[in-house]
C-alpha cells in the first residue's frame, strides 16, 4: 500500500518544485507538478505566503509563485531531516 504524503512532505514537495524551476513558477504548473487539487493548492499557498516561505506576484495576467530565502532555508532543513530519517531507517 502506498503511504499518503504528510502535510510537511507536501510543503517540501511544493518548495522543491519551485526551487527546481529557478525559484519561480506559474501557479497552475505548481499545482500539476505537486500533484494537488486547486483547493489543496490554494490552502497550502495561503499558509506558505503567511509564513513568508513564498510570495505570490501577478505578471502579464498570470500568477507566479516565488520561493523566498526563508523558504529555501526551510527546504534545506527539510532535506536534512529526511536524510536523518533515512540514515536511521525511520
């Protein structure tokens, strides 16, 4: 059976997708690449904006999501945590 992603895993996936696109991605592309519904994306984005992990800007009638320094810092610590879990078989 496939394990569901945790809230933290989803946030990590979203930030990683943004970072892999050179720190900037269209909102709809983030939704597809993170494998989220529109409702889920909206909810997570609201939280990430509130925590200053990303910022949302409108350019040429499209919404773009940009990762912030704080978001990059979270992602770095998240990867360290995942590596720690993997090292100890958790």
